[in-house]
């Protein structure tokens, strides 16, 4: 029996010869990427097989005579380790793994005048690359997320890795050096200093669970205990969906439970019972080695995020589709391992997780988090109508204090806003009641002071007062009923207004406008609204109406949207996404169709100027040409797309010439490729040693331009591929390019947070120079676009904004609303609408007619102004009008 059970290993890395190691698509992707010299990273949940993949890939590379080193960062310590000891530990591990010669301690001490990271950089250059003169070197770094627990920021390590990557341009030795990082983190988590460039280099390798076809080798080791081993394996996968740890564990349970019997015919109910008894029932006490507890701890480890994470997960349990606008929340759920992305949608990873982390589990943990959980759930059950469940007084104060540091759901915020409105209303009613009691007390005191000599008059007065009091009481009760009804209606309008303000302050201006309009409609239904409520509602509505520039939000993609563009007639939009799809929309925001065909993220999309085809660029190393027909003014794909294959890595950008006859692509392999519209390759140029991030064709079609990670822009002759000029000036990678409509100005964007404008030094010259630098973004600037008349420029940035500038460099306005970094932007052909795409999985439309226009041209202060219909006259100290 022991000989059978030892085939399956539950937890830990599988050694190279382990027969139950399952090869997946990621094995080849990682091996091929490192073989090409790429920097790669696998950031995924725990116990998915990252370490085993590292061991197997390292073995394959060694067989190709590649020198490999492995560093497990957890072995270097975290709690009390100093930065010097930590960096020294990395260098010592490299010395040992690569079998370098010499006295390491002596060498390290000789460099003590340098900073810790500078010593490590010198070690890479002067020791590693010098002693290993010709062989390629791959450094595997495991448990990369352990840097988050260090008592110091490890940002310098990632800066050093980026430095090694960028040095490939100037120092050929660095082209022999590659890194592969493994861990449970997102690239943005790794650099803790917000002013540092996030870790955004290299190729992400996606590691998924086993498919049945991939897992078939496991069926051999279910025998001889099982006679129908393939069917049994299929039963197991219905519970695990190929999750490696769980699949190995259930396989081991099967052979252990059946031993010493052999050739047992296993049926699905028996597997179901085994899983329920050994894994689901009382799972906290049976979870050894820990797996389910690791998932639970990940979800509950950040109190500020937990309520939103559990709220989103609860939607999935209720079979609702889930699109998370907050990219960070989506990444946290994915890194927990509880959910996966399948066919562009987020879904619960497997049936076993659904049974363990069920609705009862979610609600019990939410109850522990919310100090007002019981009242909140009752309010939800009443469809948000039972005002008695809202908070008042001290309970409300405590809830507001707790909520200050939380990221809550929209329903939580509405619950608190309604509670504030009701609490304020009841305080006002209590004050009114106190005033009435004071008046009644004064009346009783006056009545006791009436003398006996005026008994008759007093008696008549009392009778009169009694009748009057009864009438007043009846009137007051009737009025109080009416006031209570009006107060409730006032309260609803006030609640909607407060909720609108909360959305406005979060820069969700479109939803803020909808809520303020709802408050206004409720106010209109009141015959006599309270002045304070009326003032609040009108003030909120006025502010949102004056500031609203967002016209629409297009939701449909299940992941970040990278590329977006208008059709030549402005009637349609195309968007490209990380979910591997393209989508066509009406300009009004209604989805027309989804185009599938790429097998990896789609980075760019563009209409041909004649509207007859669409082009796309993808991380699957291809570009595609999609022929379009317009039946009944509805764009449809007229024929299968033409696939352009030539790049050796991700295709980052595509652009079409104005005559629609040619197109250009640029990729991370550094190659610029020029094609005709039939897919024939016309030019193939190694334009840069580093990745090309953007390509553009000049309006006259004679010039091709490339922007690269190597911080340069290069201009090429379209007919011959001859290099015309190289533009330097950016202090970081160059991401975006755009020509003005007349071709006289080139705009570029960069990791250095700036936009630069370039112009030829003379007419028809190939010698260009920088004219203006636009500064204002707080993070890297991704893309740029000129308006159709060339007078304005729009830019996108990782600071979540879109900025509009004049072509002379003056900032006109900033559009806020996206919940994550913005990727791409385009003007409608009439210049009245701007469209943007974002990492928050949305496309948004912005009205430019709401943007104040700035008129320039004066040489001094403007002192006089007159307006007559469509004419504006202004005078200036420069003696001009």
C-alpha cells in the first residue's frame, strides 16, 4: 500500500523525477520565454504548483547548458533582518548556486563604501557576468511576496531588476541575464513607494489548474486500486476543477481508502461521500496540510478590504455575474485562489470551495465585521424600506467612526446615509416636542394665577380655552400626521442627496447626477418641502449638473480595457481588453457584438480610415485584420480575420495609414513591421533592442515612428526602412505617440509623467527637436491623442485621470471618474466627445461641450469683455482687441 500512496504528494514542491508532476501550458510558456531571454513572473495563489514549475523549468534549462540559480526569499529572514544582511544573503545565495570562485566574504566587505543595493549591482556585473563569460544565466526568485513583511522597503531590489533589464540596450552582457519571479502578489504591490515606478517589466505567465487531458497521467497511479481510473479522475476533477493540491490530495485519499483492495469500480457517489466526509465536514480540524485555512486567512487578512471582498464573493455564490471595477479587489480575490477567471468572467474556482466557503460562512464573517450587521441585514430584507432598522444616536456615531477606514459596498454607504437623514429628522422632531411641552407648562402656570374674585370670567375663559384647546389638539394631531408624512418624504429626498454627495466626492460623477436627479424628483412631489432639505437638494443638483462631463459608461468587458477608438463616421466604437476580446459598440453606448479569436490579452485596436476593416494587436504574438460590412448600418464581421504572424512576443501597438492601404505593428521583441491590408509583410526592421510600446504612421504616409522602453523615439522612412532620426529627452520608457492632423507636431508620453511635443527644425526636415514639455500628471502617462482640428491634446495616465490640454501646452481640464489607471483615449470625428479606456474594465464617454474653452493670443492682461450673440470681443493691455 505504501508503494502506491507515495506516488501522490500533497503539498510542497515536486522533485524533478516525481511521476505525478503534471505538465501544463505554462511549462512551455515559461521555458520558451526564458530561453528567449525574457524576464518572466508568475504571480498566483498558493499551492497552485509555482515551486514545482520552477524546479522543472530549472532542470530543463540546465539540460540546455543554461546556468541557473534559485533564491527562496523566506530563507533570508524577515522580522529582525537588516537591509545589509538581506542583500548580502541574496548575493551569497547566488555565489553558492552559480558555483562562483573566490572569497565571497572578502569581496563583499571590500565594497562596504557602497549602498547595499549598489553592492548587489556590482556583484551582478563584476562577479556573475564576468566569471560566467559566455553562458546564459537565469535567476529564479521564489516567495517574492515575502518582501512585504520586511522591516524596510525592498523597492531597490525591483529597481535593480529593472536596471538589469534596461542595461540590455547599452551592455550586451546583460542580454545573457534573465530573472523569473514567483509569488503571491500583484506587480503594483511589490513597490511600496508610490513615487517609484511600479514593477511592470517582463512577461506574465498564467498558471491554471489541470484540464482532464493534462491530468490523465494521474489516472495511471490510481491503479491497481481502481479499475476505472480515468472515470474516477474525472469524478475528482468535478470537485477540484484541476486545482493541483486538492487533486493530489483526493487521489491519495482514494488509493488509501481502497487499499489493500484492487480493481475496485469507483462511482461518482462514492467520491462525493469521500470528499464530504474527509474535506468538507468539520474542515477546520481536517485541513492538514493547511489549504482551506490559507484561503480563509488571505481573505480576512486585510480588515479594510474584507467586507467588500466578501460582499463581491457573496454575489458569485448567488449566481450573479461579477465585474469588479476596482482592479485591486479583483486581484485580491484571484490571489486568494477562491475564484478564477474563465472565458473572461470571474467564477468560483471549484465545487469544493463553493461548499466550504458557502453563504453561511460569508454571512458569519460579515456579521463579525459590521458593528451594525443585524440591523443592516434586516434593512436589506425589507428592500431598504424599514426605517426602524436604521441607526440612531450613539450607534450611528460608532458606525460612522468604524466606516471611516473601511472600503464599503454602495449599500453600506446608502444605509449609513439613510441613517444620518432619519437621525437628523428625529432630532428635529424631538426639539419640536420639547418646545410644545414648554408652551403647555407656561399655559398651566398662567391658569393657576387667576384669582377667585374673577371666578365667572375665569370659568368662561376656561371653557373657551378648553374648546380652543380641543380644536387646537385636533388640528395639531392632523397637522402632525401630515408633517410626519412630509418628513418621511423630505427624509427620502435628503438621503438621496447625501448619497449623491458621497458619490460626487468619490469622483463617480455620473452616478452622482442620477442620485441627485432622484432627490430632485422626490422633492417635486412635496407640497411644502422643508427649506433646509430644498436648499440641500438644489445645491447638490446644481453642483452635479455644472460639473458633469461624463456622458456614459460602457460595461461589458470582464477585465482591463486597453485600446479604444471611434469609427471614421463617429457612429461606432471598438474596444480591446485583457479578457482576450474586442467589442463593437454604438457611440451611444449600446453593445453591438463581441469579437473572439485572440488567445491572449488584446492591447490595441484601430479602425481603418475608410471603415472597411478593424485591426487589433495582442499578447498572443499576432495582429489581426477584421473585414467589416455594414448591413442595415450595423457593423458585422464580413469574413474570418487575417492573422499577421511574425512577431516573437506580445504585439503592443498597431496603426493604419490614412489611405487605409498599409498598417504598422510594433512588439515587445523590438521589431517594427510594415504590412499591406492583405497581410503581406512589406518591411521588417529591428527598430529597438527593447520593447516597442507604440507605433504611428505620419499623415502623409512617408514616415513611421516608434516609442520604446529604451527611452527613445525613432523616425523611419516608410519606403526603405532607413532610420531618419532618434529623439531623446524622456527620462523613462516612452509609451504613447500621436501625430497632429497636419503632421507638423509629434506628441509622446512617458514613464517620467510628462508629455513632450516635437517638431521638425525646418520644413520637410527629418531632423526633429523638442518644443514643449507638458507636466501635470501624478503618475506615468500612457497615451496621447490630438483632436481632429489639432487644437487640443488628450492624455491618459496611471493616476486614474484624463487630461485635456491646448496644443500650446496649457491644461484645460482634468476628467475624473475612472476607478483605476486610464490606458487609451480617442476623439470623436466632430471633436465633441472623448472616449477613454481603463484598468477598471470600463469605457467612458466625456462631453467636451461642457468643458470651459480658453482663448489665447494676448500679450498682456485682458481688461475688457463684450458678448454679442455668437461673437466675443476682448481688449488687452497689449493694445489689441
